[in-house]
């Protein structure tokens, strides 16, 4: 029986790297942003409307990082717990899972955060550092650009997750030997 799982280690490392990126995002948004951006990201979130995209992106990023760690548990169970080695063909599916999940989740959530800040800032009054746009103007001129790209990144995440799920199921169904 394998003592460790190579794929679990890879997913854990990707969670660690994404966690480091989350730390950078937190420092930029809520430390640097509070000191030097007008309006600050916290003000944009508090104002609501388009600014909620920033909060949704940030919280979703946290959840997705946790999901990378949980995914590592599945691969650890299969490789270290059950003593199965992922076969060559299925390694491609697992690699697709790892790569697309990381690219997709980071792309979608970082775009959500950026769009939320830009759109929320646009809605705030000029006196508070905003652009003074109406809801319609901000949604058409700023937020309207982002959904198709966010959807593409979400699709990449889903394709990765399906590839990993398929590899996992196929591997568990394969006769050991």
C-alpha cells in the first residue's frame, strides 16, 4: 500500500499556492486598498449593488481553495488508503482536473473581484471617489464586459472537475491487479 499519494500532494500544493495568492489579494484589497484606494474596496462592498461582485468573488475563491484540499483527500484515499495507482490514461484526466480547476477558479473569482470593485466604484458618487454612474451605465459600460469571460473560466473549472470525477470513478471500478 502506498504511504503517500502523489496526486494528493499536487492538489495540496495547488491549495497552498492559491492560498498564497489569496493572501496577496487580501493584502491588496483590504490593507493596501484601505490605505490608498479611493473609494476603498470595503466602501465599495458596503455600498452594495455591483460591489457585491467583489465580495462574492473573494468568498468563492476561499471556498474553491478549500475544495482543492478536499479533493486531495479523495486522491489520498484512493492511492494511499486503497493502495491503487492511477493508471496512465487516467493520469491525463487527473492532470486536466488539477490544471483546469486551478486556472478556472482563479480566473473566475479574480475577474469577479475586479469587476465588483470597478463596477462598485463607478456607482459611487464623485465626491466619494466614484464615477457617479447610474446602475444602467455601470452595468452596461463596466460589468457587461465580464460575464462571458467569467462563464468561460467557470466552464474550465467544471470541465476539470468532471475530468477528475471521471478518472476517480473509472479508477475505482478498474479491477485491481
